[in-house]
């Protein structure tokens, strides 16, 4: 394989390619005898490739690192996570754990645990909401299906197995973003009826007229998250105004939730959703306080 400074390389490889030790000093040193070219962004892929160069044969990226490489949404890890089939690996910034996977997947040239195994492996590190966010994102990227995650979780053991199985049961196809996952879980953990994800309506020509993040189509009620980017785009804002005027004409009730409604004032958000449900004739009320575990209300906390 031709020398490529955009991939991690060793000193001997650099020297064989014609670089001098003096030139090597200007490259980025990632680990002992592992370098990458100057100016190359050291992202998850590069960090994983660098760690795998030092690992025993058969090692692969796992847990948070595998999730990110698979396109999943998880908290950014401080270390590279590997699954090492034999022996041990000690390196700064690398968390290598022993194990031999039954299956593996490939993300380009990087071996990773499968989406299902990655989901299961993170059961002790992610809570219910983050597990659902991960599952939704993996399904969105086409790495797995809700059914495959449920089947994999069914065989899991350990103290976190019930939470894992519950999370797998809450994963849905068609979820567009982590905030959409979280907003849906806020509603569900409060004991409210489950909304339909990304309900789409078409006109007589088969063109999409509208699509809702979360909705109860039988009652023409929708709930959507409106992120900061909408307010920062004039075109998006104008589109949203026109769209919402059309909803009023067609008899849809739309509840728009901003970031503070999810992360600072979830209690107020639930009040708004329940009131909207009552307005459209949907008999529902908050019957569980479980949402408070994952969405603490900070509306009375001074900034």
C-alpha cells in the first residue's frame, strides 16, 4: 500500500517513503511511533485507526467509538474504545477491553462492532433516553432496525438488561434528530399517548404537503421541535410561517417546542401539550413523573 500521510503511519514507514527524521518532527504524533500528517484533522476515524495500529490482530472499535463511526449519536468520548480479543493494550487515550465479538462490521477500512452489539455494549454507560437516541440514530442511518435491536436486547443479561430491552422497544424508524427522540420520550415518560413519528400527508398528485415530527393524526394535533437554526434562516422562517398558516386553514393544531422547552422548562412543555390535547378532544393527562428523572425542570433556577 502506498504511503499516505492522511492515515496513521509509523516512523519506519515514513522513512521508507523518503521522509527524514527532521521532517517527521513536523507531523502529528498520536502515540508512540504512530503519526499522521500535519494538518490532518484528528477525528474519530483517525483516532480509531491510530489506536488499532497498536492493538493485537483482530481488535476492533467498540462502544462509543463504534457508535460514532456507525453514524450513531452518543456523548463524545474522551478516549478511543476498542475491543481486544487477546492480551492487553496500554496507551494514553485508549480504553481497550478484552473480548471476542461473534460478529463485526466494517466502516470503510475500520472494523467495528455491529450496530446491535454496540447498542448492547453501551447499556451500562448510557441511560434510557441516550440509548433510545442511539437506537433511533442507528436506524436512521440504515445500520440496523428496531426489530433487530429488540431481538438482540432480548438475550442481554445483567442489571441493565431491563432498561436495555425497554430502550430497544422505544426505538422507532424515521426519527430525524436526537431532539425529536428526546421530545417523544418526554411525552411518553409523562404517560401521554404515543405520537406517530414523521406523519406525512400528500396531495392528489402524490406530492408531499406536510410532514410532522410528532403527531396524533386522528386528532390533527402535531408537536415539533424548532431549533435555533430556524430563527437564523430567513428562508426557513418564511417557509415555517407559510406552512403554519396552512395548518390553521386545514384545522391542524401545532405545538412548537423551543430548546428551553425541552432542556429548561419541560414541565411547561407538558402543560402545553396536554392543553392542546384537550383542545382537540384527546382525553389525556400526565400520569407519571418518570420524565423528571431524565428531563429535570430548571425553570426556577436562576441563570
